[in-house]
């Protein structure tokens, strides 16, 4: 009976975590950058680069994982009759919050999913990001308890729900049929990529299982703090455990604070970047991965959020806001991190999230 | 270990709605607690209010009077 209860409650979410972790390991083995088998922020940034929305030559590639996730979620939603075209929950605010979630994530160098994957590779610089993410989520919870809400979404015509999946199909068509229109990195993280079919298959699998299980990095921690429910958090832990075990088996585990792949040692800014991402994710009702899943289920507000994140990625690289990884040049270890522009952007991000939080509290008559 | 039993599960359109329901029920001494909305109810990952099934009519009435918009009332064995 106890076993059955455990399996019923945690089985699917743990399976989702294992699938995501295994997909990240496979993608890394197949060519994606180390500790970046999956990263929603990095991949959306690479897509922005591939489309010429920013000019950072090292991070330009139309990652098929992102269309795969959206289309996998849509497929699952259709199969289980959960595709519902909805919209109307403060799309403009969601666009802006999504933009700053992306800037925060790129200051840290990874979304919440990559944060877990980095931890699973032994990257101790990600601990500062984890602590920041927790702090951001707690800040978001304070406003949830005060009644923060972006309002409900309403049913809309089916076509609205297909908007982002259609865009994703278009991106895939560009990659496969007209690659000459896109930009491709010849060096750096953007040049490291698995064969497109492997990437697409991994994205489809992750999108499908994440839709079924409701896997969400931010939601897991929100539920744990707010109602002491650890179901979604189990998925988060399953990803970490799977990636850790996989890296240990494949000899890719390196427990260290230095020389980590695509990571920097400015811990304060890792903390603050992920605090911004965590707070924003709570306001949006889900992490960047979850936004892709919701968009695949027909949620137009999540689609707008994803577009906000892609815009945020373009801004981050056009204005030099994103973090730079630590590197070794001529045998000398060079600490990367965030420049003044990135620091100012994070501070502005906190001000914007505070404004959005305060402006969406209930009035006295509603409280 | 907690035994399973029939519960009235109220889902909401927003997290704020669920938390407003909690505040109302606490204030009026109505039994229940916030839970993660069951997967069988929706693919959304929000919160729901779990109460004894006999409170369903009371909850429907009170939520309507104070303007808390519920997405649905469900009877589930949890």
C-alpha cells in the first residue's frame, strides 16, 4: 500500500527527471557542450543568435531541442486531450518578466535546469546560483502570500494556441530546408552540437514527459516552501541524481569551484542572476522549461513569455549583459564573470520585478 | 500513515485564488488545506483547496459571495 502510494505520487515525476537527466547526458555525449546537455536559456539564446537577433558569434545555432520540447508537449497535450487554447493573463507584463528572467539566467550562465545539470557535473560554482534561485523563489512567495496575481487566462480560438508551435515548426523548417538563412557558430558553445535528429528526439521526449509530469524547477521549490509538498521537487532531485551518476560513470564528474565548463566564479553575481530568474519564474508561474511546455499546451501567455525570453537573450548579448565564462589563456586561469552593464541590468531587473509584483497586488477592496 | 478518503478538491484559475480561499476558510473555521492540484484534475501546476466533501455546498456558496473564482469542484479519493 505504501509502495503503491509512493509510486502513484512520485513515479511519473521521478521518471521525468530521469528522462531529462539521461537526455542531457546523451546530448553532451553526442556533441552538446559539457554540463549543457539541456539549457533552455542557452538554447533560446543560441536560437536568437542563429536568427541574427544578436551578433555574439560564439552562441549562434538553431537548437532543435527547443522546437522539440514545444512540439513534444503539444503532442502529449493532444493525445491526452489537454490542449487548451488560452490567453489574456497580462501578456505585456509576462513579456517583460520573461525578458529579465532570461537576463538573470544568462548572467549566471544557465537556466534553472542547467543549474541542476551543472550541479550534477560537480560544478560547485552553481551552488551560488542555487542559493540565489531559492532566495528569488522566497521573494516571489512573499508576494504570492500578499495576493499577487497576473490574473486568469481565458479560452481563445484554437489558432492562438498553435502560434508558438507553428513558429517552432517554422524554425525547424529553416534549419532543415534553408540553413543558409541562419547563422552558425564556428567556435564556442554554439559550435558544439549533437546531430539535429538526436537533439530533436531528445526535445520531443522531454517535452512529452514534462507535460505529463508537470516538471518545473520553480514550481517544485514553490510547493515545498508554500505547502510542504515535495512532489515536483522530486523531479528536480531526480535530474540531479541522474546527471551525477551518469557523469560519474562516464568519467565527466569534476567536483570543483574552478575550471568548470561555461561557468564563472563571480559568485555574488551568480547568486543575484539566479535570484532574478527565481523571482521572475514565480511571478510567471513556472521556470523557462515550464513556459515552453505551457506554450505547447496552447497557452498564449506562455508563448509571449518565451518570446520575451528570446528578446532578453538578444538584448543580453547585444549590450554585453551576459556572464563570461572563466577561461585558461596561455596556461593562465582568467576569471570571467559579469561586466558593469550586466550588473546594472540585474539591478534594473530587480526594480522591474518589484514594480510588477506591487502593481499586481489586490486593491484594498479585493484583499 | 494518512488513510485515503473522499475529498472535495477545489481548483482555481490563479494561485492568488487558492490563497484567498485558504484565508477565507481559516477565517471562517472551515476545515481544509492547500494542496498541489491533483494531476487528474488539470495539467496546470497550481494549488487547490482540499476539504471534506460535506463542505462542498458551503464552499461554493461562500466563494460565490466573496468573489473567489473557482475553476471547478471535484470529488476525489486522495
